[in-house]
């Protein structure tokens, strides 16, 4: 049984490690990424959850990201909970 999608507040910093997340193209990531969560979007077909987020650099004054979110990745629900607690 797949864990339910966690409830995490928008703006929470999420730190994902290599192998913990999947790109929008379905590639298992091989790098660390720090994100600012916008929303836990929808369920991924493999039991993961899609998240919408911004990179931390979108918070810089020199970057005015015009989009509601600019990064979409899939993460196992339990991993997402752990990443929000790091």
C-alpha cells in the first residue's frame, strides 16, 4: 500500500538527496537539490507524489521568477516527509 501524500506547508524548504527524486522526464536524479515547496500536486503513477516548487535561487532579488512554480519532481511520500524535516 502506498503512503498518502503528506501535508506540508507552502514555503517549506525541501532538501532531496541523489536517488530520492525523479525528474519530470522520469529520470532518477543523481544530485542534491534544495527546493522551496509550492504544493504537493498530484499522485504519480508509480506511487510517488508530484511536487511543484521553486529553486532557492528564485528567492534572490536578482531573479524574478514569473511562474507560480518552476520545478516539478516526483518523490516517494515518506521521503518527502523526511526531506521536509531535515
